[in-house]
């Protein structure tokens, strides 16, 4: 019995060491993130059209999804980010930006698991994986 308890304790301690640190609200707020990959494929649109994500004061979320600007209220629960009250402008959007835009909006609205660190942000949704790089406006 004693050996079993030691084994369980050791496994719990090892499991605690291997978990990645969670990103906090402070890690995400007041930053500008640029989309680099969608579903492990590099984004190949000109820099001026590159989709982005900003999380501001009171955890408001906004950016460019592809062709259109979007905005909403971010909610962070554990390691999951979801954007409620998501709205966007409604300009026509041609390929490949139309596909990117739909993936971004769907992922934000449905919610996604967060991974990454202070330089990389990965949103793993039900259907899509969005990989962002930190590109703050002021360095």
C-alpha cells in the first residue's frame, strides 16, 4: 500500500511539472497579433491585408478577419477564449481571404483553446487552428 501511494504521489508531481503555463488576461491584453498560419499553412497575402487580432481594455476584441473588420467581447475561461457579441463589416471578400475570414470568425465565435507564450498565440478551435505572432504597434 505504501509503495502504491508513493507511486501515485510521484505521478501527480510529474504531471504537474509537465503542464504548460496558461496565458493570462494580462498576457493577451493591449497587444497586436498578426495571423501567420491557418491550419498549419502559411498565410500568403500581402502584409497590408494580413488578418490580425487585438485585445484591448476590458478584454474587447477587434481586428481584420480577411477583408472585413470585426469586433466583440472576449471571454477567457481557463485556457479557452471565446468572443461574444461578434460583429463585422460586410464588404465582399474574394479568395483566398474569404476562406481565411470565415475560419477566423468561426473560431472566435465558437471558442478556442489557447496555447503559446508572450510572442506566439495559437487558437485551436473545433475546425481550425489559427497561429498568430506578436506584432505590437509600438516597440
